[in-house]
């Protein structure tokens, strides 16, 4: 390895594949992500909080887009199921933050035989880092929507069909807006 000749080394995130300078950031068993990418996810939350009026309605979608893009193989199966459930409910059924959070609670309490979902080799083109770098709140809003859609579309249709069926079977219709 040719290390030590640069002042800043970079690392590639195993989940979204973004290449970022190495950063000290606490690891989490929840996500398959580099510390630098986890820091970006934290910064993106900070940006959302600063621009709550415009971005607040995307709170859960941001979490689920990140989750669906950083699935750790061998982690509890419910993680990717919840992430994809949230993406499905927002993108295809028009559900909001509270609808999805309530659905997660209902699902957790009514089922435990979750399918094992293996992430595709490439999960979307955009990364949390691209979203944060998009510009002001308006641009970031647009980028979050595109990012979430790309993550959802990148999962195999068979997995998405499993999620649609599980969701419709377990979640009462009133949590779908269309
Ligand atoms: Zn990442």
C-alpha cells in the first residue's frame, strides 16, 4: 500500500460508495457505512433541523433513504425492511413521517418472520454527500427526493414486491394517502 505520502487519506463508503477524506466519527452497527459518510448523514440531519419548515416533512424519508443504501449484511433483518417500507409508503402511497413511524410500530408488533433482503451491488447514484452539497434548502429538498427514489428503484423488483405485499398485509389503509 502506498500510504503516508499524502496528508489526507480518503476512504470509500461500503454502502453508497462515496469517496471522502478519512474522518473520526463513531461507528454504528446499524449501517454499512464509512465513518466519513456517517458524519455526512449527521450533518444532513443538522441541515434539516436548520431548515425545518421546508425539509421537516422529509425527515423519515431521509432516514429510510440512508438506511436502504447502507444495509449491513448480517444485521437484524427488520432494518432494511423498515427502510424499504418507509420508501414505499412515501414514494408510492404518499404517506408522511407519522404514517411511516406508526406503520413501523404496527409492523414490529404484529410480525417477526422478516425476509432477508440482500442489497444490490449498487444502491442508487446519489449519496448523502451529494444531497448535502446540492445547495440551499430548495436544492437539498429536491435532491433528497431524487436520492430516495433512486435508492428505492435500485432494489430488485422482487424485493420491492415483497415489501409492498408485507406493508399492505400489515398496515391499515388509513396510513396510505393514495
Ligand atoms: Zn455511504
